[in-house]
């Protein structure tokens, strides 16, 4: 995971990342995509009317742990199929 590059969706207005929140009281899981076009497909399929409010940002795997700690995320939600969507939740320790 450390040598890969991941793609995230970030709100242009305030810089927050798009997250999955299975429990509304948690900070949630950071949504990660393996490809830039997967992030765009996810956005256009599930939030087309607000897609222009988001930007795709790349993140080296080596910086993933520090980003999770800084923002207080529980873990990552790896999107393997952006159209269905199929998401694997991984908790950060």
C-alpha cells in the first residue's frame, strides 16, 4: 500500500474529504480510489448534480497514515467498483 498512489475526492469550498460514515457519530472512513477515472465515475454516478463541487486529489501511499491521523478518520474505504459501488472498509490502528 505504501508504494501506490491513491485518489480522493475533496470539497473545493472547504477542503473536507469525501467519507463513508456507517455510524453517523464517527468521523468515518476516507474514500480511496485506485484510479483518477474511478473517482470521477463514482462522483458522476452517485452525485452528478454536485460533481462540480469536488476535486480529485492524488495521495502517495506513504502519506496515507499521517492523513488519517491528522483528520481523525477511523480507516479507509477502498472503492473497488465505483458504479455499484463495491467498497471494502479497512480500519486504521
